[in-house]
């Protein structure tokens, strides 16, 4: 598998076909695991790190749980490719930017991935389209078993799976659901929702995780607690909350449609107009407009734009993707021009109209 | 003046004046550096986080608590409590035991729990099943015992 081959593709998780996909873009579950007998990242020298990579690569190669994972070495990878994998949600910014032997293994559908030598020795991840916590958990549980059959994990009978950071210990599991909440944003209820979430110990972040702003009304909601509750219990707690948020967002959408359909139609149409006619456009502006179009499609105000295409544009208009498409690095202004050109071409292909 | 952590002369002096109280810290250069208080390269900034954690931390300036500090250091990777408090990351799997006295209250605060209940590695799961199978046999619940026997066989094959 060559990285460039991924470029025109769309990870399975972005198909936009899963359950509740009008609001839920994707579901991600990740597990933090460490190998027994080797120091954690902050105390690991290059030799230790190489040892982790060697053991992980062997286990990944022999794991036959259905996902055929291919390993990519990060230090030998050009910066642009690292950014590209970050945009596709296959690696974290930390793994892209840190030092020393490290890598990532993932399958051709971009459903399962394993980061090696991030904050923990292993970070397993499964990404699914739509609201699919149980499926994602079943998937990652199997992958974890397959790797564990060949690796000796650091496990403590009281504390569970031991992790470099105490906030991950126990299950090592973080489940996060990516939501598109434009109507809650428009009706100014989003802050209220988030304040309530923080009170019940769930974390809210933007598209690219910790510290990233929530562009395009995309939010990730994840569990904060990892210790003291079983994986199914943690998943059911998140599920309950997401179901409630889903209801709020749908109520807000219905209210928008009832009270100001014309204005919403206008907003979506203008957003689509800007996306298909601009000659320079920033990533932020693109996401804001894509969000408006996505809402317009779900409110049946805009036709002929498949949701999959919108989801794809959210990812493909980010800077590393544009630079890979161009085949060379682009400066800020060039990127904005390339983004506009790409959007124009894609939307023309779709024959989008309001 | 001697360093509060060892016998060397203290060259780093820190004073924290809070509401209604004042705390002082006197350390030698080596101890201050080892605790992440001053950067190794010249010209850097004081690490405020490390400072706060030291000033508010469990160990004060008392004498004779070197043994206590040794007890708060991991014998395998050498991580001590102050370093852990400064960076919030463990150095190896043994730190959870070595620093248990500080780890448990922290976990209670973060997770509102200190004991894992969830997935365990296969070997431990099999051990638990074997125990459950013995209990089932003792209770003459043969159906359950057979189910567990099959699980164990499958896992061990």
C-alpha cells in the first residue's frame, strides 16, 4: 500500500452511511497499551523504542483478526505525509511531531490503526462511520486480543492496563463520537449542552482533538473516566448522553425549518455558492460553509449533493491533502487558491444546485 | 545554608508568599535541577508547575525524611514523586506500586475510583474462569461449568 494511493479514497468512517449519520459523523474507540518490561515513553531511550517497534511490528504482522494492517515508519516519512495521515485521523499530531523510532500500522479501509511509541507503547484505534459504539468496541476488542496473543501487556490486578498518564489507566479506553451540531450552534444552545457535559465528566473537543477549535460545528465527545467502570458500562454512559444530544440537535433543526425555512435555505444556498465560485478560500471558511451545506442537505433544502461528498470535502480540503494533490508544497495563499479550485471542480462534478 | 534535600550548600532559594503565609525552599543546584525546577540549559524560565507542586507537595523542609523520599522513588526506573508531580507521566509500569501512596488519591480524584473492573489479558481471564468453573462444580451447576470449560479450552488452544 502506497500512501499516495489513499489520496483519492475515503476512509470507511467517512462514508456517512452509519446509524444516525445525519448528526453523527463517526465513532472512534482507542485503547492505550504498554509492553511489560520496557520503560514508558518519557524514560525510554532509542534502544527501548526500537525494541517496542520490533515487537509491535511482529505482533501486527502475525495478527489475523480480519484487519490486515500495514506498518509505516514515521521518522523516514516526509513531513507532508505525516500531516496527511494526521488529517485522515490515522495518527495524532503528537506522533507526527515527536522524536525517535515510532510508526503506525493501518488497514486499507482506514478502519483500524495502531500507533507505536506515542505516549504509550501502543495506541489501538478503530474508526466507524455513524453512531457505532458497540461495533467499534467489538472490533477493537478483537484486534487487542490478536495483539495480546503475541505481546506481554503491562497489567496490574488492581489498576488494570497501566498507562504513561494516570488519566488513561484501567481500561485504557477512550471512546469518542464526532457530532455535527450546526442547529444547536445557530440557536445558541451549544454552550449550555457543553456545560452540562462537563458536569457529567465527558470531554468535548474539536475535529483534531485536544486543544483544537471546533470548526464547522464538528465536535468530539468522549469519556473522561477510564478506571473503575467496565468498557460496556463506559460505552453505555456515553451512548445515553449522545442520544440526548441527538434529540436536542434534531429538535433545533426542526425548529429552524419551521420558523425560518426561507432564511436557512438562503444561508445554505449562499454557502454552496461561495464554495463553488470562490477563487481563494481558507480552511476555516471552507468548513463553516460545508457545515451550512451539510445542514441544508439534511433539511432537504439542497439537492444533488451527497453527504459522502460533503464529508469527503471536510477532509480533502485540508492543507496536506491539497499539497499532495498538487504534488508539491504550497504557501498559504497558494493553498487557498488550490482549495478554491478543488472545491469548484468537485462541486461542478456533482452538478450541485439549490 | 544547607540544601533541604541533601547536605550540599543551597544555592537556589525560592519564596512563595501566599495569602497569610509564606513558604521558603532552599535547594542545591543539583536537587533543583533533578526536580525540574530550573532548566538544564541556561537562560530558560523557571518551571512554575514544578515549583507549585514542590511548595504544596507532601515533602516540606523537615529533616530526616530522606528515607521517606527513597520510599517515594521507583527502584526500577528511578522516577520520584516530585518528578511525577511535575510532569504527570509515569516512567514505567512499576511506578504505580512505587508511588502508590500518591497515586491512589490522584486516581480517586480523576476517575472517582481506584480499582479496574473491565477487560483483562487472556491469561488472567482464564484463571478467573477456572475459579468460576470450580465454584460452579461445587454448586452442582454443571451446565455453567461446561460452558466455562469450553471457554477455557478455546482460550488455551
